[in-house]
C-alpha cells in the first residue's frame, strides 16, 4: 500500500517539484497551499507524513505545527522544509514538535524524499 504524504507549501512550483519526486518514489501525494487548509486536509486524509513549509499565508507553519501537536489527537510525523535557516527558527520548529527540519536551499528533491522517508512507520 502506498504511503500518503501531505505537502503544505504555498509555492505552487515547489509543490509540483516535490510531487514529481515523491510520486517517483511511490508516494500518494496531496498538497495544500496554506496552513489552515492543510490542517483540514490532514484531518480528512490522515497522511503517513507531512512536509511543512513555515512561511505561508492564512496560518504559518509554526502555527500549523503548534495546532497539530497541541490540538489534535493524530500523531503524524511532520518534517519542516523551509528556506528559513536561522538557528532560532530551526529550534522553534523542534520545540513545537517537528520531527525533522530540512533547509530548502541545502537539499535536492531526491534528498528530501530520502530524509522524509526516515520518519515513516
């Protein structure tokens, strides 16, 4: 059975790029363009893993992470994939419950798939 990933990122081009790489690796890929819709889709889809951007409209990734970890009984691995590379941002993401953190500028599509796959049950 294919693993489901929910990609929550407001950048359509990156959604498409990630979709190609994850589908090539055998994933069922779902996307959301903002944090609020992402939470709704998470509750409906119950994906195996979430790839989460931090800088988004409606609800940023920090707020999404806080909501998932503190107001949801669903325990899904969340890997942050962001262009924010300040140590304070990375630390905050982990404090809010991120399982992993990938700097967009430091990873190729294949590397992101490999890193995200580590968090699957």
